[in-house]
C-alpha cells in the first residue's frame, strides 16, 4: 500500500451521461491496483437506482459500483445526498442515507439554499479524506448551468472546497464537442478554471489517431491539455447509473430464446436487478409495456417502482394489467420485485399519502397479500434461503411498505436465517419478493428457468464484474496519460 497521500480528483461533465461515472470507476480501480486506498464520493445524486449499505442506509447505485471498484463496502459518506424522483414533479430527499421528506423541483432548486445539505456533503468528504487516498469525486450533469450554479453542492463548488484536481469529461458521440467543451470552460470563473487540469474525450468511435487535430484544437481553444481520448466501449460491462441507459435496452422478443419481458414502469427503480439474468445465453431480456411484446414473453417481471400506486394505475389505464393477469392464467411465469411484488397483491393502501394523493388501488390479485405504505423506510442488506434450497442467497431491501397475508393460503418464497418468511410464493410460476438482487443468485435463476429445458449457466456474476473493473482500468492506462494525472495529484 502506497504511503504517499494524493490530492482528491474529480470528474465533471459537459452534460449528463457524458461518462463521468464510468471514468470514476475506472480510476478507482487504477488507484487500487497501484497500491493506494481510494474511495468514491458524489455529494448529490439524482437516481431511482439506489443501494442499501451494510449499516442499513441508502445511497446512489453509482457510488456502490465505484466502491466495488475500490474493493470497499459502500458507505453513506460516499453519497450523502440522494434525490429520488417520486412523480408529481417531486423528489424524495435522502440525507445521510435516510429520507427527510419530499420537495418539488422548484422548492429544491429555487427556494432552498441547501446550506444544510452542502455542509453534510463537506463533512462526509472530510471523513473520507481522513481515511482514504485519493477521494475520487464525481460531479453531476453539466458544470456550467449558470441558473443553478449559486446553489450547486455537487460540482465546482464542491471541487474548490475539497481542493480537487478536476478533469472535464466530454461526450464526442453526441456531436458538437468543440462548442460544448469551449463553452463549458469559458463559463467558469478564473478560480474554477485553474482547478481544471485536463480534458477527457469520451465515446470516440473509430481510430483515435484521427482526432489528433481535434485534440490540438481543443487545447488551443481552452489552454487546457487533453489527457485522453477514450473509445466507445463495446466489450465492457459496468453496471449503469440510472434509467437513462434504459433507452439502449432491448424492447422486443427474439425467437429461439427464453423471452423475459420486464415491465417498463414510468418510475422503474433498480433495473440492475436483471443484469445477471440477462447474461444467460438462453435468455432474451427486454423492457416493454407493449401488449403484443408481452404476449411474446415466456416470463414477465414486474420490477421495483418509486411509486407503486401511480405506476400500477398507469398499467391499468393502458390495459397492461389485464395482459399480465391473462398471461398468468395462461400459465406464463410472473414474478414481482419490491414494488412489483406489491402490485401482484390484492391491494396497495397509502393512508398517509407517502407516495402521493391516491390513497388506495386494487392490485393484480395474483398473490394473497396486501400492502400498506408507511412513512418508515426499510433499507437493509439481507441473507435468505430461496424456497427449499440450502444455498444461502443475498440481496437488499429498499421500500416504504409492509406487505401482509390476507388468508391462510399464503406461503413465503424465502426463508430468513432466523426462520421467518419473506415474499410470497403462489407457485413456481407466480411469486414475489422485496429483495433487490434476488436474481443475482444463480440458484434463483436456475429455478426460474428450469421448466424451459435450458442448460444451467455456471456464471459467477461477482467474478465477472471484477474482471470488467480490471479491464476498465486497463483501458484507462492505455488511453489516458496517467503520468500527467499522478504528477498533479502528488504536487
């Protein structure tokens, strides 16, 4: 382990989805490989893709992934502020891993100076900096949104407070890279521009040597070196940050495969639940609310939702609810995860208005359970035994509801180590569970696919992720001037 203390490093963007999270994860693994003790940090995240830390707190999934790249357990200090859109133009604010209420976008960005949130972010960063080196920081969206900048707690304000070396990530695949990079740098203050040590061009298609002239032009325009040109990675697997990546997901059934349709809810959360399942060679997993594509599915999964009642009512308005019930009656496999599990029950009740104005809605009536939403939020990791299997499985829970049996036909799908039950088992073709990550466990995938006469796929998802973190680090070494980066971090 290196004893040399490195300055913090921060990756910011010209826009959302420029690739900051990916670059951050790559550098986390590079620093770890080089004998340092890195930790990720993002002051504020906005995402429905969240994760429960070992101590039962909630953070953005991106920082959990980056912690994994650092070979660390995720901590709430890595993402002290999380905004989870709830619909109705509001977001739930999660501060230090616990929800503190909902606010509209106007209230949050215009009326709230967010001093409390910024101080919590700074305190979290300071705790990380004492223990880790370097702290690998991530910005959010564009760093030059002037109308939001005075209340910014994530980008350059945080970078300056931390004394971080800043690297600007630009997405060349969108087009307009010269304008976006030049404009972003031009709108910074002198102090902010001084903190920017380099530019990283991301998602370049083709031979990067063809961008030599472009690199020179960017450097002349900005007076900041281009330290790397990263290719558009086609052979790399790193879990995505949030639902913007759903745009590129499959949407259709495919002949000759076990077709698994995930209902594309408006407020779908934790879509990473299905990544391991999608890698089975006999599976075609796709996202849809198209009735005809649902009819082509062998298995239908109702995923997690930030607003179960609202999303279920949308399914009812489009007739998707009836299609799911008909599929179940025809013998197709239907499973629900978290909010999807709630929807499969008899009813969902929200007497305290936890998720919105609707107080109750009838469920799909596929499982003999009912859900009452509560203000208290369950966020915890857990272990369980799936059905009669003796292999210990792992997952995590993030929900604001209590689901209970409505009659004596109820059977749990999982058994916890203390002997209590979890989820509901109708039969091998109809069940639901609160556990996110349940489908990361191979025994569950094998059980799900056993009636389709496909070979077992001996696949270690965790090992696969580790291999890809190392591959990503290799790309960082190949395409980025790490000597330059280290020189500044050590100065």
